[in-house]
C-alpha cells in the first residue's frame, strides 16, 4: 500500500496522480505501476506508465475513459492505494539525444516523459487526433512538434507525415497500435523501440494475457519482457 500525495486535473479528464514511494527499489524509464482501487467494486488492476519519479515519490498520468480509470481518478489525497511497482524491464542505456526521435500518440506521452532529458533539446512529435492535448503539453512544458488530424491551431496530419523533418537513427514511440504499425513502415534500417501498451491482469508474467507476437513466431510478454520492445519485430494485429 502507498499513499496518494497529490492529484491535479491537467485538462478535462486527464489527471496527474503523485504517490509516496515506500518501496525504494530503483525505478528506470519504461517501467509501470499496476494500480488497484476498490471504490465501487472489485476490478482488475490497471497498468500505467510511471510518468516521473524521484527518491521519495512517483507519478502516473491517467485519462478517465471508463469505469476502471474513473475509479482511480476518484482517489483522494491521503488515501491508501494498493499498487504494484516498479514493474517491467526498465531502460538503463544511454540514448543519443541528438539522434533519437520521440513520437507520442496522445496519452503515449505518459510513457515517454520519463525518457526525456529536461536539460537537452530533444526531437519530439506529439500526435493528437482531435487536438485536445494542447493544454497538457503546455502544462508539462514540453517543446515539441504538435500535430493533429483536426489541424485546429496546429499542424494538420499524422505523425508519420512529419518524420522527414528530423535526422534520427533511433525512434522511440508510444501510442496506439495503428500508429506504431504505421511508424514501422517508415523506420527501415533504423532502431525502432516501442513502449507497448496492452491490457493485463497480473502484470508479473503469470497470466500471459499481454503476450505479443514477433515476426519469427515467438512471443514476448509486455509486462516482463517489455513494455519496451523491438518495434521492427512486432506483428501489429
């Protein structure tokens, strides 16, 4: 059990929840937390990328899109919460910030944020179908190329339309499977890493519910082999 220290509504139905770190196990970019909250009924844990972390706290970004996430956004400051963390394999290698392109689809920024080095200029594209993430980006202070399919007050198009604007040898992406699949076709001969999101029950490799298939017919469990996986080898259904 851990304690909710702070909850902020960033924009509409998007919340930043900050929890006390009782477990001092090291956290690395790419890892996630599996949260249980029983405000209404017994529900499965919900996995959330660890958005940011320090020695004494960590945060997750939550979008209220249904019964489970609504229950989690209703947690109040000071409440005790049942959370398993940090889960998954963390990324502990150095990324060449000048040659890495980060691509987030909407809430995919929740997974990528912990990879960003705040002291260096980095190449970032954030795609947003409806153009509703502008306030979130402003709140987070992210300097990025922001594109949306609506084109309202920003560049119109999809993230794949703007890759040629950047010189990169590594692409790190998080977003919908449709977006990740489209990026794969554009990243030949480049390192392509994806922070893969999948529904899961246990989060610790027991249920096999989050397995994804590779092109060699082998499988990877998102919760224990990932969530950071080789985007060029995944078969996107």
